[in-house]
């Protein structure tokens, strides 16, 4: 045995001592700092390789950075699910999204069956390059961020010495701003046209989204206790999310600032008050007809679900199920797209564009400060409100031309006295 410093020694493998020198192997015997036990690392064909490993061990152990290579033997797929279980978020949709990425073909096909220590910087960079040639930059980034987070957790758990995903270049997201600029600028008249064409109760649902700027998952989660028509306000305290077909109410909106109270305009207040009177009357009748169900009182959803089965031409009001909240996706697929076509608006308009429209109206009006608008719609940053959500109205170009014409038009002033070239008055 040859001493190479405290904590690690290099020796010939006792099992190959009798072999020809070219067939002999070398070992490093070391004291594992994490357990205090003496361990052996073998399989080195040359003594120099064993010496290099021992030197690296002593150096990292001295800095407190030694990690047993065996800790990196855990399979990425299994470890990623361990990471998911440690996340502090309570949002079911967020967890489901991460799980879908972990088990999705893009991550799993390349890294799923690999041990953590088998994932190299070169492999991650190559994977990002291949995905970037086929997929949108946002999709590539979402998958990469999960991979990097799992490997970060491996470093903190002392299964890896460093994160092989660090320093990997990512594709730039170039198109998001272009898409925002090309959005159709909905006007209040457009919204009124859509609401007039929608059947009850979806006309009120759409109107409320447009004139409060609430997200779809916020509007669909509203309950009687969230609305005060006398004070003309709505409270956003929860969201309804669809996780793999299961509706889940989360009492933890998107951000801290998403929990807010929204002031209602007079027209929206009147419309909502009229709707709620009829809604509560119909709810009482429905629960009387369904004695197996208990009326939830103030927890009654403002917009409720639909009976399952074929409609057979029955109006939606006759098919409402007051024991469950509404599914936004069902309304969207069944009514939203068809109504856009019926009123002649672009078919690619999203329901979420009502939120963009609401913000744009307030910014163009100028009566509210940007900070007030940002807080009203639940944004964590006023910069996002302006940069991503506020869009110019359709007559913006004409307004710009009028303003420029006024500036550039020649003016006449009778107080001006012309002078000759020599400076004397004419």
C-alpha cells in the first residue's frame, strides 16, 4: 500500500496481484467523510488513474465538498418524483403540470432511466439543441427548467457535486411580444355584441369577466359570499382549476396580489344584481327538486355546472346542476367560439382577451393610475400590466395622425411684424 496523504491510499487490487502487470488493477482506500467508514474504490487500470482519483477525493474532502459517487446512482425519473413531493406549493395544477413534464416523452425519453451521475453537461446541451430545432422556445424552456430544478435538488441533497445543466444556452422567446401586438383590440361595443348573442347565464359570465378584468378561473370560482351588490364590489379569494378532468377549488389564487377586492361599475352592478335574484330563485327550486342535495347557502357558486348527458335541444338554463361549479372549458368549447363566428369577430379571439381588453380600456381612459389598474387586475408588477396587457385601440393610428396634423399645421399670428433684409420694419 502506498500512502498518498491522510484519508486515502492507493494499492494494488489484491484480487489481481498474481496477474500479468497489464492485467492488474489498482484501488483507492479512503475514509468516507459522510459516514466515517473505510471504503474502497477500485477498477483503475493504471496507478496514475488511482492517484488522480485519490487526489481529487482529498481535495474535495478538505473543502467539505466530497460526495460519494454511489449517491448519484438513483434513477432520474424516481428522483424527480421525490423532488416534486418536496415542493411547498399547494397548487394542484402546478404539481400536475410538473408531473406531466417529468413523465412526458421529452424529458423521460432522454433522462428518465439514467442515473443522476450519468447526466452530463454535454448531454443536456445536446438535448436542448435537438428540442430547439423542433419545438417552440417556451416549450423547450419549460422542460429545461424542470430538469435544472431536479438537478439543483440533487446537488443540495449531496447526490451530485455540481449541476450539469448550469450554463446551458436556451433558445430566446421571440414571438410572444409579436403575438401580443397582433391581438385584436376588443372594444366595449364588441363585448356587448358577444354578450347579446350568448344564452343565459353565459352572457352575465362573459360581461362580468370583461368589466372586472378577472381571470376565467377567478370568475368561475365566485360564490354568493364573494359579491356585495350594495357596496358594488366583488372579492377574489379562490380559483377553480381543472386538473386532468378534476375540478379543484384552490383558496390560494395565482399570486399574493391576486387576492383582491374589485369595484364594480353601475351597469355591471345592475346586471349582476338582476342575475343573482333569478339565480338564487332557480337554485332554491332546484334543491327542492333534489332532496338528496343540500343547499350550500352563501357558498353557492354564482355560475354552476351542467347536467351530464345529451342536451336534446334543451336550453342551458334547464340543464344547470346547482350542486357543482361550472367548467369554463365546457362553456368555451360549446358557446364561445360559435358566438364569435355568429357576430363576425375573429375566431382566434380567446376568452382571456377580455382581460386584455379591460386593462386596455382603463389605460386608454387615463382616469386611473397604472398602479391602481395593476392592483385591480391582480398583477404583481405594473410593468407587466403595461407591457403585456395594455393594447392600443383600433383607431390609434387615426388619433396619431390627427395629433401630428395639429402640431404640423401652419399658424398665423397678426402680432408678427415682418422685417426687411436690412433689419428695418417693412
